[in-house]
C-alpha cells in the first residue's frame, strides 16, 4: 500500500532562499507527500540530508526538525568568511522503515 507513504516524485523541498550568503542562517523545508499528493503520515519517517555527488559542499547541514504532518525543516548555513561561489546539491532520504525514498 502506497497511501500515506513518502513518494520521491510528489514530495517537495523548498529552500528559504535561492542563494545562501556566508554567515546567514537558511533552511530547506521538506514536505513528504504520498503518490496522491497527501501528507505522508502513515508511518514514522527518518529523514537524512547530505551533500549529493557534484555538490560544492560549501554549506553546513544542521539538524532535521520534524514540524509534524509529514513536514520537516533542515537548517543550513555557509560559514562566515567562506570565499567563492558554488552550487550545493543535497541528497534527501526519507525512510519509513519499509523502503527508503531518495
């Protein structure tokens, strides 16, 4: 049964800003949705966020906060004094204990 379980296509990840400036706190809000675009709340979910292959790796990934109803927030920051620009890519894995969704 897929109702209430995270779907990799339907779920959404939205950054607080398109560009992260050094020394400023930012975040990504992640809404886990099932294949019917409803909140994925059927089972408890463990969420892991890491730099994806090809990421510049400039930002620091903080704690994952469970906001309830299948919504999570991940703190991000670029350390003050960071020089240079780059594109960070993130790998988000939601695991409900039955199968991980990337």
